[in-house]
């Protein structure tokens, strides 16, 4: 028998696909980001020339799927707090000596990420737009 795939069920959910889009948009980086720059995850992977902006992604997603994105702002806030909880878990495990892998020595970065995501989530409550992710 040959191993053909590994599936990580920890983050698997059944729910609103717009929530998945929101998580992707929070992970996405682009020129002009401020709070997002404090996250030690996927830094500048998507901010180079040729990469779409979050607005372009959102427009194409809506066009291709026909989905209603009226609640995307709420999903963006939720995504920030969901990712903040994940980062805090990494932070806790690192500080208690239980974290393995690349993030094992990044406790300060993970703590800053939690604060940045919480601040970004609060900002999005006042301005629930894709453009506000660059705050």
C-alpha cells in the first residue's frame, strides 16, 4: 500500500464557503498592509508584482461562484478571531515547551500575531470591508 495523501482534519469544517474565503483573505498579504505585517505567517508571499489584490480575489470569487458576499465583513471578523485563537494555541504550546517545528522558537511572534489579529478584528467591526484588511 502506498501513501497517497495526508488529510489534516483538525481545521476541516462544514459551513459557509464565504468563511473560507475570509480566512484566505486574512492570510493574504499585499502592499500597504499594517496590522497584517505583524503576523509571522505567509509574510509577503502574495504581495509581489503580479499577485491579485484582495479586492480582485473577492470580485473574481463572486463572479465565478455567484455567491452573495453581503456577509463577508462578518466572516472577516470571525476569521481574524479564529486565527487569533490558533496563534494563541501555538504561543501557549511554545511557552510551555510543547511546540515542535518551525514555530518552536517564535513565542514573541505568535504573541504579537494574537494582538494584531485581535486589533484587526476590532478594526473590521467598524469597517467590515476587504480594503480595511490593509489597516
